[in-house]
C-alpha cells in the first residue's frame, strides 16, 4: 500500500489533540489535582530576575523553544533508516503516554518545591543519596548536550553571512521586546508580539541581501570564532534577568518554529508527497549505514526529543517553574508543549521519508558505506544543482531534513525556482531551533552549579548573589565551551542518547514518588510503567554501546563515562523503589480538585498577580 504524507499529518494532529483533551485533562484533574488558587514560586518569590510571573503564552513559548532543540528535527531523520513505521509509532505513543507525562509531572513537582531542581526534589522525596546522583547525572548530561548543540549551530552558521545575520538579529530584537514589555508598554503582549515577529521575519527576509552586500564580511566568521561567540552568548543568557533576553527571545523564536512547521504541514497537505521510504527496511536488525544498532533498542534512543527526553527535566525544573503564574498553566505548558514537539518530529520524519530512499542514504552515509550498499542516486544530483551545494555524504540528519523540507516547499505553486532559498532557510531554521536550547540550558546549568557549589560555600545558594550568578554562569560556559573548542565532544557524544534516556528514567522514578506522596497511589502507574520500560531500553542500549562498540574499539573513556552515568541512575532507581515501599503504607487521598481549590481559595484568596 502506498503511504501518503497527507494521511500522517492528519492522523498525527488528531491523535495528539485527543491525547491533550482527554489524557492530559485526566493528569491535571485526577493525578496531580492542579490548584489554580495556590500561589506559585514566581508569585511568592518574585525577584524580577529569575522568579518572574510571566504571561502564560510567553512561558509556553520559552518552554517549548528550550525543550525543542535539534532532537525533534534530527532524531526522526536519522531513525528513518529503519523505515517510517517504527519512528511514527514511537513518536505518537511515546509522546502521549511517556514524554508529555514525564514533562508535566516533573514541572508540577518543581512548582510545588519552589522552582527547585530535580536534585532538590529527589532529596525531599527520596533521599540525600538520590539527590547527589540526580544532580551529577543532570549536570553531566547538560554539559554534553550544550557542547553538542553548539557544534551543530557553529557548523550551520560558520562562513554563512545569511544564517549568522538572521540568527544574531534575534538577540537585539528580543532585548527590545523585553524592555518594551517591562518599561515602555507593560502587559501589552499583543503589541510586543506583532513588533517582535515582524522584526524577526524582516531579518530573515533581508538575510540574502546582507549576504550579497558589502557588509557580508561583518557577519562571516570561521568555525572557532562562532564557537567562542556562542559561549559568550550563553553567559549573557544565563546571567541577565530572564525577562530581558531569555524569555522574549525564546517566545519570539517559537512563532518562527511553529510557523515554519505549520507551513510544512500545510505544504504536505497541498503537495501530498508520497512516502518513498518503506514502512520497515532491511536494517531493523542492525548494520545500517546511518546507525549500526538494531531498531530495538536504538529507535527509542535515537528519537528522544519528540517522544521522551530526559533533557526536558533540566528545563522543567529550571527556568519554567520560576515563570508560571497559575498551576492550571502546567497542563498546556508541560503536556501541550511536548505534544507540539511530537508533531514537529512527525513533520521531520515525513520530510525525510518523502525523499527517495537511495537519495536519503546517499546524504546520510559516508562514501565508503554508501558504496557497500550498491545503491544509485536518483534526484540528488538535480537537487544539489538547485541548492548550489554538494549534498552527497553529509550525515547527521540536518542536511537531509533541510533537503526534504525544501523539496516539499519547492513543489508548491510558483515555488519551484526557490529551492536554494528554501534549503538555506531550513538550515537557518534548524540553527535557530538549537540556539534556544543553548541559552535556556546554560541558565539552568548556572542554577545547578550554584546549587552544587552552595553545599560547600553557602552564599552561592543565593540565586540573587551577583558574584555567584556571574561566576557560575561563566564557569558553566567555560566547561561546555572548552569541550567544543577542543573537539572532545566528538569522543563522548555517543553517550548522549543513552544518557538522555537514563535521565528520563530517573525523572519518571522521582515523578512516581511525587504522585505517591500526594496520596494518589492508584495513579502511580502513569509514570511507573514508562519508567520501567525506559529503564530496560536504556540499559540494553548502554550494554550494546559498551560491549559491541566502545570496548572492541578500545574507547575506554566512553566505557568509564557509561559506567558512571549508569551507576548514578541505578542509585536513584534503587532509592526510589525503597521510597515507594515506604509510601505504599500511606492512606489514599480522594479529595477532588473542586474541594482542594475551594480550600485554597479560602486560605489564599483569588490571585491578583502583575504579569510581565
């Protein structure tokens, strides 16, 4: 049977909307019992710097932009090696019952614990030992992620005046919007949105003209220079007040992200591209040119963001809980943003699988690997000529996604001559996607360092102490920036996939404890089931990496890192299970959301919050 991309777009949208309406509502009203009258950390600790009551849609934009890095774009493209069906099933099922649940519950937990990190939550809910393991595991993964994402951005923007100009202009535009909302026109979010989005699209529209002008040299830099610039940008994003740069930039970027993906979905509906990749390929048992592993367990590791990602914990217990003004916002921000990311992952999968399979493998494999496949390219030479670049043998997922998206856009009416423009736009779009992960991740890294070092020097625990803020912001940037400049990230990057899902497993374990602590033991399965499933997946993938890849290649550094990460997660899991046994003796709570909110209304009164 011939599969058309149109069917996948419509089916995905319907499934995700229904999941939000029913399963998300069940989590909000029955499992977590969100309380709209209970003051949030942003309201209680409003300091104008980190804890800032923020408009719901600005917070959604920040959260979505921060969690949606390269993962939902690149992961499904790489996983297309196994065919379109495994990725499709994992994205839709995984996001609904695992990923969105993971994000929503841990965001709720952080809101209830004054915006604290996963380590502090583990300390309160489980034990001190679990807290140390959670903190080290989170910080370890964060540094790897930031370095890896910086490499991707630098590779996309170096010697590209168009891309660098368009992406860099989002920084002063965001600062202007932050000042506009703070001092010039407080609360006028609609005005600020129109102005900010118009300026961003102007920067994109005039990007080609800047690249062709005498000013192109102002925006053309080599790889190392851009890597240093990214680290400097990360410092300012981590140190400046959240309302000035981070929140408005992520919020405005979200319009471009969702707008582009929406345009891609509309393009798929109009063009109705045939999915040329088969449902399942011969590489499901391993030995593929893009991924060497088998579909189980590597489909679950390759597609993280878009289905389930431990990295989301960093944001859900970092910046976002310090901005939420009402607990009811946890449903659209925690559960809704993850489902939006899943839809993006589906669009990326469709764009990649709409290419001819031989062309897909020609882009995503090395020359040596492609030669052994005995395949012949089809449309790729013509696509390369239209784009103006050689597209052969450029693995990593980013290029094939840009080609797939540009291919669909160019088939729209009167767009066939703009293939080159669309390709470069998509490359820039991917870089912008990842930049929002870098800024939010660096800020959260600063929180974690202050929390960790504060155990040895108390003033560092104060998030408003300027020396601690600037010192830890600089230190986290130096740590991931050093990895980027030394190129060592290429050595430890294979750890990211497994480490990410191990962290997700740990978060689901902590979330299960949170649900049981609420007195809702009967609902503990919503996080416990995906927790054990991901534990099996992550351990199986870690085992394969260590014994079938790292040890035979003599990569003992990778072996050591894998074992350390594995041990930290095991510590948290064992401690969590011990806490479950203790909590099993607690009585059940059957109070309804209406009863709890009535009590909170009497205690706290109706909220009266000045929203930024």
